[in-house]
C-alpha cells in the first residue's frame, strides 16, 4: 500500500517536528527543564488518551515497565549527548543507529532475518554513522564524550523500540499500549524534576523558555500522532522510512539555524543514514 502525496507531506512534517523539538532542547539554557516540559506535555496527552482506550492485556505489562526504564536512561543519555555535542552530530548517530540495532535484535531474538536489500541498508547506515562518529574533531582527548553518549542513546532507543514492538503485539489493542506507554515512559523523568527542581520549573513556565518547552512538547505529541495516523492509511514500512528523514532535517537545522560546524560533511552523512534506514525498512 503506497502513500498518497498528502500523507507523505504530513509524515515529512512529523520528521521536521521531531528534529525541531530536539533542536529546542539542545539550544535551551536549561535542557533538563525543557525536556521535562516536552515529556510532561506528552504524559498529559497519554493520560487523557487512557480514558478512551481499553486496558492493555496483562501479557504486555512487563514490556511497559521495562520500556519505561530504558526510556528514562535514554532521556538521561540524550541530555548528556546534547551537553557535549552538536545537534547535527548527535541526532543522526542516535536516531540512525537505533533502527540498525532494532534489526539486529529482531534477527537474534525474533527470527526476523534481513534480506539482501535490508542488509545493504544496514551497511549504508552503519558506514554513515561511523563517518559521523569518527569526525576528526571527535578523536581528541575528552571530545569523544558526545559520541559515547549518542551511542548509548541509540542503544536505549533500539532496546525500547524492540521491547515496545513485542509489547504492542501482546496488548490486544495497539492503541491501548501506545497510550499507556506515552505517559509511563515520560512520567519518571518528570517526577524527578518536580521533586528536585519544582521551584525553578514553576518559574521557567512564566518565561519564553518555558513557552518554547511547552510548544516543543505539543510539537512532539502532534508529530507522533501524525505518524500513527499515517500508519493507519499507508504501508507501515513506508511511513517508518519517511519518518527517519528527521536525521537530515536535524543536520540542516543544526547547520543553518544553530550555526554548528562541519555542516556539509554532516548533512551528507545524514543523507547516508536516512538512505540506509529507508533500505532497512524495505520489504
């Protein structure tokens, strides 16, 4: 089932939205609070959605709980990656490597062996990610921290994506798992920030930075909703592949908006990552 032009345009918009909220988080003077606002907005959406979906089947509950733990680690590593590295460097590594890891996990634990085209995609994506990870300036003393954090972020994304893929199959109703997953994976980080920095969080909500964080959260939630809507109207693999073009948009935003270095090199590498992931989604 192919995608019509309208659906394609909306999925590309969702990719821009995902890169956009990451750009807001990266450029924020207080990334922890900004990420808490992004996740808090998503959590509220998930809680409301739970009133309109059935309870997920008990078989899916362990996956929900373990996924929440890996999401919390992902959020911590993402903040560390953005502390030390650029958006145009960190984002393509983290988001591009994750589908590669999911494919490897699926091959090892779910008997989903990639075919020739998918194997080519694995190679292209891996080589492009390696070119980013081995950038000349990342090889100096202490400069590898952003790469290590990005790789750990990718490992967490790949792990929770695989777990959620298994969990949603056991939930009975996929939307039920998704609704519960949204708030359960956002709440631990939000509660931590509320306990440790609630006064500062309340203060930042009255500033432009707070408004940016809430807007980024709305953007994140709407973008996720667009992807789910599109998957109901077209081939899931096509939607997933288009969604991964966000690595290119992140490289462009980092270079053109945030003024990050190595622009042409990173954009070219991000294009390679996107191509590899698209091939990986082919069936």
